[in-house]
């Protein structure tokens, strides 16, 4: 299943005994710290960890949440037998929007695009990295050159935070186990397309995911970390949703999956 996989887009989970999947966090630092404490006590040799996206947005502790993700990763990969590739961060809707925001000067109708992204929860991330909605909208209407200067200021704020640019550069679109049993995505898939042709479907095509009634591309189970409909954690025959509504009043959840996709353990904070 890993032959021909683009490693710049997809993460390979090799030799996983079990895989922990963490749902959308949305800047909820206290919940993430509490979950990390539980996870650290349960993490076994041979385990792998996948964060399923939406670390940013909505919550009030975006920067500190990213810091906590980086710290826990360093602690895990310091253990004997662990490697850098054993902890994976997927790109979520919030991270995709932040990436688009930094390229807003290239967009058609930048003001309209910006308004939509702010409505989707990006306002808190913008504030965290030194921006504000009023200034952003003014710059978005002032022309490409002025807008490019402003997005460069945001980049500089991000670069000043140790490890944040590196984390964003390491984000993958999906993660898959080397035996072809498990596929991890952010919010959705297009069931009609192969894995390498999903495009934006990983972030925006949640309808196909909810309707899965057969294995996708041969995977025993496909796991996602964000449900736009906020239907809660659901473990189905061929799919699993690991989202208890963190950022929308609910807890943060992590589920441990065995090699065949069965749920072994669930924790929440």
C-alpha cells in the first residue's frame, strides 16, 4: 500500500503495534495537556501517534497549544525505539485556512475569502499571531502589494515562535499504516477518487465519509478527527470519527486502534 506514496503529502506508519488518534483540538490547551498526561501513561512500545488536524482556531490558546504539541512529541520520540516519523500531524481545515491566509494576496476576491475564513474560526489564530480582523479586512481591500506586506508580518510573528513554522511545514494530508489496514484523514474523503487524487476532499468533503458502507481503497478502517456536523465519536464497520466537539463545548478525545482497525481504548479530557 505504500508503494508510490508521495511522502511529502502522506505519512507512513511503519511497524505500528497500535495507533493513537487524537481528534480536533481547536486551541483548547487545558484539555490537550490533560489528554497528554493520560496518553503518556498509556503509551506503549510500538505505539504510534497521529494528530488529526485543527490544532488552531476557535480556542484562546492557539500558540500555547502548538507549543504543547511540540513538547509532547519531543518527549515521545526521546523514548528508546521511537523515531521522528512515529508521531504524525495532519493538516486540518484550520491549518489549511491559515496556509491560504498567508497567500491571500494571490486570491481572487481576497476580502470575501478572508470574511469566510474568519467566520470558520480563523479569527483566534489571526489574533494569536499578531493580527486582528479589522486590520486584515482593511489590508485585503487595499491591493495585492499592501496585502503581501501584511501577510509577511504575520509570517514574521510565526517565525518568532520556536518550532511553529517547522510544525506547519511537517503537516501531512493523510497517514496510512504500512500493512494497508488503517487510513487517517482530517474530515472527509471523495470515495470516487484514489488516495493521491483527493485534493481538498480531506478537509471539505465530509458527506462521503459519513456515507461509507464499504472499505475505501482496501483499508479496513478510515479514521477522521473532525466532524462538521458534530455527531460525536462514532466507530462504524469501515470508518471511525474521533471528535467529541472540542472547541464547541465538548471534550478532547483520543482513540487507540489495533492493527485490524478495532478500537482498543478511548480516553478523553
